[in-house]
C-alpha cells in the first residue's frame, strides 16, 4: 500500500487523481475486507454519518456498517479532496465515479491496476488479486484473535459456515507451529 501512496504523491498532475483513487481503493479494501464489487460500487451516501464508518450494501441487498481505521480514513480524505476538484463531482452519485456504463469504477479495472502495482513491487499476478486482499483481511483478524461472529458481520457473510473457511488457515498454522516448535515433534528429533 505504501507503493500506491508513493505513486500518487509523485504522479504528474494529470494522473494524480487516478493514482489517489487507486491508493484509496487499495487502502479501503484491505482495511475493511469489502468485496471489490461492494467497494467500487459505493455511493457517496455510504459516507453519511460517523466519519469512521461506511454503510455498505452487500449481497442480497443486505446493509451493514463497516468501520474504517485511521489510515483508510486519511486515504479517503485525500481522495475526496481530489474528487471535489473534478468537473463532475457534484453530479455523481458514486464515490468512485467513472465514465463507463455502470457509472462507477469497475472491479475489472481495479484488478488490472492491482496486477500492475504488484508487478512493480515484484509480486506475481497469481499471488495478488482483490480477493487475496479480502482473504488477508480475514486471516489477519483471526490470527490476532478476532471473534468469528464479528468477522462474519464485517465480511457480510449470511452464514457463519462461509466465514469458518478462514479458520482452516488458522488450523494449518497451529499444526505447523506444533510441528516446528514442540520438543517431541519429528522435526525436533532430527536436530
């Protein structure tokens, strides 16, 4: 994410808005765990209310409130300031407007931008996608002790069994830790 912010800071004036938009999208995606389609399709109305909360309409039209951390809010504020300077900002209903058919930035364009950024920092396309960032969000929260029901709410999963998929990663880490560090594991016997 630092690379995205650096790109935005050094971008020529003509490309600065696009760079700020991408840095904001990237920061928000990892900070919130939103589906990329939820993120790019956020209406401006999602920002009404608490400045550290987004109102998100997810799958099945279900609405949820998603908190923002300080870094995500800062990226959003920088982007909104740049957006206010564009010609059509007031007329747009979307937080991330575009001239395309949908009226908002597309998930496909975001994925392409993400792959390009990954290539710049040496991350292969097969290892980086919007869903990988959503998965990282969930895995990192679980890894640090987040409650599964809270994670279910943040991710917008209707069923807890969908969220439980992320616990598999935790189980594998637990097994590996036991294998690597327990004095009676086979690995310890080899040393």
